[in-house]
């Protein structure tokens, strides 16, 4: 079984693959203060008796990546593990000003999107930040746009506005909120759907060629996708699939 690990700023997602089939997945909170030995306890508690034959990992949190490396060497040292970072063979040409600064998750998503859906395409990753990544017709990473994520935007508003508070991020009854909670929910759901649609349209216009594939992924994608007019696919396991593909390329 291949264990794939996607470490984000807010959550860490684990997935187990048997061949090319995802059989199990888990989502846990990311804590940059968690040491390697405690990480190992969490992993072993989730995996229990699963027989792990390989590990593929990407991380956007340097402090967690350091502890993950220690954990892999200490507790999974007898199996192959691949950490996606500059120099890792992914097969994705990165056509940006500084390829080394591009997040590993964005490269992994590009590989998975091109392999699964072809190109050109746009990947919209709803996480701590909302990332729009552009994939060329040849599978190249062209760059994209980054915006504050849904959850941190709500948190920032609650922290800075005295009469506003954090709310559950769900679809409200109406666009025109009749109370503070509904108004905040409307701004979050419909506002971010409109933001994504606007950026997708501008990316299409700038690229100058049709892009018929827009893939949404990430923990908060499910609440925005139904309200978007440009997203064509919802693939919550896109990053895990990309990690599997990277592992296979580095056998």
C-alpha cells in the first residue's frame, strides 16, 4: 500500500492507494509544533495494521516538513519515500520566473490534472489560500493566481470587525441575507464563487485559447463548486493522485 501525505497550512490529508485506487483517506489538523515522534503516533493510530510499502509526501509548511522527514527516516526508513521538492522528478516543466518558489502541492496538482483530464486546464485549490493554477496543453505549469482562502477571510473579518463573528460556512437561504449570519455566509459562498469565475474568465482571455477544463479540489471546494459557472470537475483527491503519480515516476 502506498501512503500519500499532503501537508497544508490548515489540514494534513493522508490517502492509501492500492495500485491506482484510493482505498482510504483521512484529514487531520496541521500543527507546526508537533514533533516527529508524536506524528508517528498519529500515523500509526490511523494506519493500524495497514502494510505500507511506500510513502509520497508534499508539504507547504517548512517546520512540519522537517519533522516529517525525521519521522519517515526513523519509523519508515526501510521503505521507499519520496518528498516532492525542487529536484524531484515530476515530469512537469515549470514555466515561471523562479520555479523553486512554486509550492509542491501546485506542481503535484498540475501533474494529476494533466494526467487525468488533459490540457489546457485550470486547477482551483480551495485551501488556506485559494490557488488557481494554469496547465498548458503540454502539461506545463504556467503560473496562476493566489487569493486568501474562504476560511481565513471569514476569520480575519471576525477579528477586525467588532460586530461580526465567525459563522458556519454553508449556503444561506438567500443571496440577500436577512441577518448578519446569512449576510456573511452569502458573501463567503457567492463572493468566492464570483471571484473564481472572474479569474477563470480573465485567465482564458489572457491565454488566448479555449480552456474547457476547470478542476476544483481542496477541503472547501464542495461548498463553492455548486455556485460556480466555470468549474467543470470536482476532484477532492487530486493532490493525493498527483503524489501517487510522482511516486511512480521515482521508482
